[in-house]
């Protein structure tokens, strides 16, 4: 078994599938703490879930559905004891951006398409579990996630401004929406504006100074009561209207191949976001609490949760870092807390949906706006700017792409930028020339022929595997070190401690480089060769070209051989 907080593949005996493993062990003190945490999560999350439904373009009630069967499904099949899987702003925004033009937000066709996206996402997550693709989460870097979620925050915040001001805005492009709002600003409905501003300020202040206090819930309940008592709708403040109560009806989303083909890219975008965000969140809490995490088991849980969402008439669900933080700070320590939340939501759906008809639309918009404000990660951007200006620019590009081109294109760009960032590190790895210090330690120096480890000996360190894209850099350094030296070089030693493999293209280049250096009287020698690199050299018949006597397991052995070579040459 792996160390606590580290991913664990369970290799023996096929799939081991005990249900609700993440709720055990049960004891009285943990039971009380988790029940309390679940009630707190419900109080904090019910208004947010309705806000996420609004972001997704879904009926308000479907936001509550995401806190029901999907939560139970992940608790049954998942591994993480802390991860809350429910509606989330990022996947809700991806869904809304992708379904634009496929139906009016909230109508039956739109809801059906949203359910099919959830089902397709569940299939992709299940395939990822079967193929053990949990590692794919590593390809969305923290840098682009900061930029992506910040962009989502701006987009979502702009989208609800019109409702908060009582204005009519058309179109889905955030820049166009903002321009329309600015032009119509003098026509804002003052009572709607005042109510929105009051709820926003109240919620943000409570979140800042009392984060465990359900500010959004108090604002929603208070404004519902005031709306019913003072007839807000009669004063021009729009309200949600009648909301169908009761538990969700189970059904399979309507589907055909043409529609599946059309919706698959949206599901793919949701899949990538779920993979990255859920894995990062689950890892963080597993490490914090020294627990074993099975990422591939979590993929199964996430697949089951999205299938449950599809069959219960709601939309894509995701592992939420903010909701996970909510339940942890409330004292929750297992999925039992989340099951408690589902129980509270069940009671709300059965008995308390009637008053929702009086909820002002601008209040729901204000709740969504507070979510958007918290998504804008100014702290993360400031930290990036201070510590890594290049990555800061990368995050800003991602933010701008989400705002200008939409969430779906933004997540695709985020993935591409993450991959390019990874390739760039491999394409231009760190390289150095090593020299011995007086204490016997080795120093890393810039790649320059003036740094010799001994007369006629240069030790060159290359910080990456050798492959087709970076071999020219490797060969260029080798030629520079040999031809640029003021004194003759007889051995060019490659410290291969960081090289674990070599591909076919780089292998052909290494063969040519070895022969070129031999013609110049320079031996290309390798030290710190590990088993994997040696196996690649053997398989590509490079061991014979380089020479087995020029390959050493340690740098000490290599230097001893060079000293012996130098003595024999001096005779």
C-alpha cells in the first residue's frame, strides 16, 4: 500500500469494490461531527447550488438535484473521504457555453442536452478509470487553472450583472454584454440594484469575516420572506416564479448519434476540468490528513456521480474545492457528512420548495456574483507575477481567452498551454558543465568550454531525456564544448543522471555525433547510466557504437578510468 496522501493503484485481483468505504469506520463521536458538518454544508451550499444551476442555464431546482443522487453515488464508489462532488461553477460555465444555440436556457430540449452531456462525461470518466488515466490530471498545470478559473469568474460575474441591475442584455459574449450594460446603466431599476447590492455586500462581508456562517442562505431566506410580505414582484422586481417540488424523476436522456457527436466536445471539456480539479482537491486533502488516495477509484466515483446526474434530470457535477473546504472546516471527516447533506436536501425538496417562487431573480444573481468574485484568484495571480513572470503571462492569456472566446475554448487552450509548458521544459532543459570544488563536491557551471574537470576532460550534464525535439540542443552543446575549447579535449563525459531514455530519432543523432567526435580525437563517454537508458542504448545498437568501455555506472569510476587513460597517454 502506498504512503498516506499518495495515489494508490490496487493491482491485485481485479477491481475491488466495497461500497461506501469512504464513510468508515463509524463511531459515535465521528457520527455526530459528520452529521453537523453535513447540515452546515447544506445550509451553505443550497443557495450556491441554485446559483450554479443559473450559471448552467438550467432550472433552479436542478441545482438542488446535484446535491442528491450524485453525492450519494460518489460516496458509494469514490475513494476520497473529503471531496464534495456536486454542481460547480467551472463545469456549469463550460456547459452553458457549449449548449448556446442548442435551445433556450431552461427549456426541455436544453435540459435533455445537459443530461446527455453528463452521461457522456460519465462514460469518458469510466473509460479513464478502465485505462487508469488518472495521471492525465497532471497535464493541467496550476498556472493555467488559476487563469482559467479567473476567466470563468469574470465571465460569470459579467453574465449576471444585467439581472442585478434589472436590465435586458442579449448575446453571450462577455465583452458585448458588458458594453450593453454600460450603455444602459442610466436605465437601471433602482429597487433591483439596491437589493442586489445589499445581498452582495452582506454575503461577501460574512464570507470574509465569518466564513462558516451561511450568509447566502440567510440572504436568500430573508429576501424570500420580504418578497412574499411586501410583494416585490408588484414593485417591478422579478421573481423566480413557481418551482416544481418533490424528488427528481429518473429517466434516460434522449440521444441519437448526431446529437452525441455534437455534444461530445462539451463533455470532453467537462471531463478535463473534472479530472484536473477533482484530482488536485482530493490530493490536497488526502495529504493534509495523511490518508491513502486511490485516484482511479475516484474516477469511478466521479463517473457514477455524473451518471446519477444524467438519470436524475440535472447537469454535470465536479469535485469542488470550495465546497470541500466548507465541509472540512465544519468538522466533516468522511463522506458521511455529504450523505447528511443529501438527506437535508431531500427534506427541502419534499417540503420547502414552495417559498422559492418568491425568490427575487436579482438575489440569485447576487449569489452567483459572489461566487464569481471568489473565483477571481488575485492572490494566485500576484504570487505568480512575483515568483514566475512567464507563468503569470500564461495565466493572463488563459483568462483573456475564456473571457473573449468562451469557456469551452478556454479549457482547450488551457490544456494546450499546459502541454506546451511541459514540452518547453523538456525541449530546453537545464544543462551545465560540472567542475570539482576543493571540498570534493561538484559545481554546476554555465555550458562553456572554459570549465574543465581536468586537463582534456569536460563533464557535461543534460537535465532531460533525449528525444527528437531536444537532441539538436544536446549536440550543439557538445560541439561547442569541443570546438570552443582553448586546450584540446580528449574526453567529453556526459553525466546521464537525468537521462532515462532516448528515442529513435535522438538515437540516430547520437550515433552520428559519436562518430564525428571520434574523427576529431574526442571520446564521447557516459557516466551515471541507469538501467532504462542502458536498455535503450542496447536496443538501438548504440552500445557498440559508443563502446562498452566508455559507459560507467558512476562518475567516480569514469574519472578513475580517465586518470588511467591520461597516465598511459603521457608515457
